[in-house]
C-alpha cells in the first residue's frame, strides 16, 4: 500500500499536525515504507482469531459510582498556557 | 569522591543499616558525580535540594530502625514519570514548562520507602526511539567508548542506562514499551527488568502505548533489580490494569538453585545475519544455565517474525490516541498564532512545533491505521497477530518451559548519528528480540554477560512466565554469577 500526497495531507490533518506542502512528498514516502513493512502481517492466517483486547486475562474492577476525587481547579489550571477566571482560554470557536 | 556512588543498592542498604555511611553522604557523592557528568547528557533536571532533604529524612528513619530496603538509596527517575513540582516533560518540547501537581504511583512508592530522587533522566521523546536521539534535551551518551565516537546508550531509557552505568546514581527507573529498559541496559552493561504487564502501576507515567507500557528497575545487579522492583510494584486502584495480586519476596527468590528448570531456546530468534559474537554469547548463556543444572530445550515461537510489524501498528495506534491530549489547551506548549487563526490552527501549529519528527511520524501512522477503511486491514489484523504471538508463549509454558533465553539485542551499542540516514524501519529492528515480550505482556530481564571484540558490553535476555518475576530473577541471578561480568566503562567525561 503506497500513500500518495493527498493521503499524506489528509492523515496530517486528521492527526492535527501542520505539514508544509513542500514536506508532503517526503512524508508520503516515509509512511509508505513503514506501511510496506507492516504488510508482512498479511502472510499470517488469522482466520477465526479474536483480536486481543487485554493482554492479561483480568476482570476490570468495579467500584461504587461516587465522587472520590476532585475539587482542585487551581492545580488543574496551573499548567495551562492561557487560563482566565477559572477557565482554559482558547481562540474563538463559535462565530 | 565517586566511591559511594559506585555501590549497589544491596551494598548501600547494608552499610546504611550498619551505620557505616549515611544517606546524606551517599547522596552528596552522587550529586557531585552528576555535576561532573554533563557530557553524558543523562540528568536533564537535577533536584539536589529535594535529594538532600529526603536523604536527611531517610537517615532519621534508618536511625529509628525498621527502614525499608530502598530507604536512603539515591536513584534517578526517567523523565516520563510525573514528579510533583519537578519538570516532567517526556523529553518533548510540547511539555516544555510542565510541572505536575501530582506524583506517579511508582515514584511515590519509591519515595514512601525512603528512596532519594536525584533528578530526572533523559530519554527518547515520549519513549519513542531506540537510541535516545529523539530527545528535546539532546542526546544521552553511553559512558562506554572504544574509539573517538560517542556511542548511544540505547533507548528509550537512555539517560537511565547511562546514569547507572556511569555510577551517577545507584539505580534508576525506566519504562519499557517495546524494549526500552532491556535494550539500553544491554548497551551499557547493566541489568534491566520489564515486569509482567500490570505489575507496576502506570498512573502518572506519561502514556505512550497503554497496552504495552510497563515501568521497571535499571540496576547494577540482579539482586538490586529484585529489591527495587519490590518497592516499585504493587496494586494501585488508580490504574485499572494494575494487578491486585500479592507480591512475592523477590530478593528471597534468589537462591541460585535452578536445578531441573527447563529453559527454552527459540529457533526463530536465530536471525539471518546475526553477528557471530551474539550467537557465541547465546551459546555461552545456554552452557552456564546447563552447568547450573537446568535443562536446555529447543522450542519454537512460530509467529516471532511478525512481532515487529504488529508492534509498529499497535503502538503507534495507541500513541496517536494517547497523544491527542497535547493540544496546547491544558498544559505545555501553545504555538503563537497569526491574526485570524482559529482553534484548528492552534492545534495544528502547536503539535507541529511541539512534536519531533519521530513522534509526528508515529502519530500519523497510528492515525492512518485507525482511520475509516483501514482499521480492519491494519489495526484489527495486528491485534489478531498479537493474540497469536501471545499464544506461542502460552503453548511453550504449558509444555513445561520455565523460562526462555534469547539475546537482548542484535548488536552492541552503535555510534550516535550513525542511523540518521537510515530508514526508520532499520532503527525499529533494534527491538527485534524484546518486542515480543511486550506484545505478550510477559516479564523480561536483560543481564550483561560479555563483551564484544571491541570491548563493548553485550547482554542476554530471559523471558519469564506471567507473574513469575521471582523465578525469572533467580535464573538471571545464576546467569549473572556464572558470567561474572564486572567490566566498567573507564571515565572520560
């Protein structure tokens, strides 16, 4: 499977990573090489095999549905690039 | 100076208890060594005040009696672990300036036992790399040298490996997603243990691939790995995949008696083009275990060949999801925006500036294999192959194999920059012997057992049964004693 420039542009956008138009051909080439490497997986007979969901057979723990943690707005905002009046601030989202 | 920093954990523990040395003395010695070793690029955030404060507290606790084994032991912490009030940036520019308000469970467990944090250690960005060359801090350098070249300490836990091998600290934490503890340990001639998936809590460890990530100790001896794992491991309600199982006494398991144990030698690990030295090292390892009374059994793990491609689907897929959180909103870097830029441009510019090339590559590969139309062909297929790889191991363990012996790496440490022009896939091949263990969730340990022609360390890997780190450590202990590896790098830094 080879990735063309349009696909590379689309993947970069899906991943929310800005890539210059001039860098797209090289990116497409790199991604194609890696995908070619992955194509070996097509040699394996996986008929009837269930995809792994958990590497250790373990029942997830359950607990009562109640608040056990929280109430530290200040700490949560302390690392924000832009926090105002108790909120994270971002560029305008809604027109 | 520098004599105390050379001690093993076990030696220091005994000296501390006997009152022959104080933790403050040990810590000061390590801090001086660290300050003289900037050329190694191992410590990237030094925390001498915290260290001396904890050392004084540890001394008081030891004096009062009943101190845990790790009490007063100076260690380094990989930058991937969140440490309260101390920069924790996973060696990424996108987490520039991030100082967590909380402490990871593993580093908290160590602190609760009185261990002394000396600082944070270099690594590949988000633990993605095998040479510590993707770090925003610059390279970590291997203390071993055989010519003019600076060699890689391996990756991703390269700073941890370099610091322990150069005696800047007594031990260090590492994390291992595809070999990131065991490969660097082998490259610098120390012991590195990746526990069974679920043995150590992942809470507060910056996530790379959540179904593969495990924290573990990187130490100067197998006994030290046992002691440090005891402190790091254990159930944590804050990590739903952490196992609620009682911990065995790992150090007590080191009896040196492996008579009657069945050690598997997987045919598929004999790779085409494997250097003779690695082959010879492996043969010596087999002989050592045989001489100790173990039975050597040829085994087959038929899906080994597909482990690397499966890993390079599963790990980037999980990474693309985990790293979606770095969006410039809640923490870390945010790009400066141009007039009229909206939130989308903010995300895209922030992530383009903050992530290095290897991280970008893996996030995009992960995005691709999870995208509509390709999910089944890549991601689901890889998860099926992963199930088959795990079954390979289950089959040999069910047939009575107790542990598996393999080389740890396909070569000795290579020069920094030597892989710069290589295809990324070439770098991925470093993990060929270690990655199966992560895919199957098993414990693995790298033990230094020899030197190559040029005088660089080489290691062997033992793979254990799930939750049988105790037994695996004991076999590693036998290997360590038989190999008698005592070489140290000579100081040039």
